[in-house]
């Protein structure tokens, strides 16, 4: 989504955009760049009528020391969710003076409202039309969903948009004489970074607390500093306020409360679940047909993606976006947000996303000693159906997560 924000800012400033470079994360340790994930030429061609995009800076600009000339712009220089006026006042003068500006660590630096409709339209065109996965990802992604469904061939527009020709004629495989297997994709956001950052407790006692604290000190030093200067919040209050990630056990309870039986096939997206098999056991006991990309693809098929977490996430994106139902445990995660927006944009109203409210679920589960199953089912169903109602994008809401607005869906579909 930050790529599309950068496209909008370049258009606002009437500037040429250099294809973004991704910063290396000490947590994920993934050296992938834009061209390892998305088709560069397609990206440039799709947006050529709105903005000029190049792959690299010309030599006379590349040799400049951006910090020395005052053209290095960090997140500290631009407000989070900044308005166009701020870019015009702060960035445009530097661009006109030096001929170039370098945004370093460009995250959430362009607001959604108020914004000219043409910039909103451009962000949508970028996000839903200009970003196509490279053939390597499309081909393996098509193989992945073929094996999940036990079915060859495209089913809908989502398939075609994500996988192109790889879903229609790969190896000229004939359609099998059966319906595709239906499945839920579950983005189980319960990796160690999420668990540690939440500051919540999950029943692992002192061993778990020590392990998570050590992780915080290594990977989240700014969080540690902030905690030292703030009033502590109890684990119970964190859970009541909906700030704790759902555990696999809680995810299983929600799915069961919605009526999904033990025969349901679940594609599990995401990285390693914190706590491993023992933490997953409540989910897998109730739903034995839980599958991952590692179950469906051979080591040799996954080898080109080893140590590239963003490319592995692209495979999860494909499996989640093309699922019959997409269920998320954290509506704030980037993958969940982008997948749900993509399903809204291309799903034609037939690609539901299940979004439990962590706060409401915590309140329901707090009565687990007294609530009966029928009451639990009713309250969970009400919680989910309330989030399912069709709404236009609200003021200030992400256009990538909620694309229902005139500037977006009415201009390209």
C-alpha cells in the first residue's frame, strides 16, 4: 500500500517516481525488492498515462548526498497520515531546489481524507490494477490453489486477476469432472512478533513471559523505552480492550460458533505460530483438515522462496484472496487488510471476509463458565454479521481495505 501512496505523492508533486526500494527488516531478514515480487514493466505501463516511473535515478542525481543537500526525508519529517498541503509546503520546495527528494522509511505518510478524488482514483488504479505478481509467484500460486481445490481452471475474476494465464492453461491441464473443493483461508496472526508486541499473556507462565520479554528487548527497543515511561496496563485490561491477538483456540471457537463443521478445509496463512503444534492443537483437534503451503508444495517447489518472507506472503495472499471464505484474527494486519480489500474489489459480492471483534469476543469469552453453547453461537454470529454489512468507505478509512467509494470501484470495474 505504501507503493501506491508513493505513486499518489509523486503525482501530487508532478514528479517522476523511481520504483521504490524496500528497507531490510531485522525481524524478517528478507532482501526482496519490488521486482522480485511485482512485474516492473507492467507497473510502469499501467500508470504511464498518470505518472512517469523509472527504474533508477540518472547518474547525475544518483551521485548526490541526499542528506547533505537536505533532500533526505524521514518519517520524522512528515506527519503520519499527512495531508497534500503538508507535502506542498514541506517537500515541493526541496524538490524544486534540488531536483530530487528521497523518502526514507516511507510508512503511513499520506492520509486518506481530505484528498482530491483524482489522487484517490490513482491509488486505486495502482493497488488493484498496476501491481501484478511476477510469473514465478503466479505459477507457484496457481499450483497451490489447484492442490487446495483439487480442481484445474479458473473459477472467478479473482483467479484471473491474481494468476493470469497460469490458472487457465498451465501444462494444458484439463478440467476434472467435479466441483472444486471449497475452503476457508484463515490468517492466524499469532507469530512471536505479534504476541510479544501485544504485551498480553497467553497462559504460558514465567517461561513464556521471560521468552517474550527477551524478544521485546532485542527487536522492540523503542517499545521497552516507552513502557518504562508509562503506567503499566494489566493483562486483563489489555484483553478486555481488544488488544490481544486471538489464539488458535479462540479462532476455532469462533469458526465453530459460526457453524463450520469438522469437515471444513482450512488453509492456514502466515508465518510460524508462536507455541508450535501444542498451541495449534485446539484448532487442529476440532478441524483436522488444516493445511499450509508447506503441506501442499514440495521442498523443491518452495526452494525459490526460501528466506524470502515477502514472497512467501504473496503465496498466502493468493490462497487467501481466492478462498471461498476469508477469516482473519486481526483486522489491523497488512496482509488481512489488503486481501479483504482485493476480495471486495474483485469478488462481486461473493467473497466474504469474517472479521471478529477482539473486544466483543473477549467480552463473550469472559462468560465462558456460564454461557451456554446456543447463546455463544448467537452472539458470535451477531458479531460477525454486523461486520459483514455492506458499507461505503467511511471518512478517513483506508481505501485499500475498504475500496467501496466512487473514486475507486466505479471508475475501473
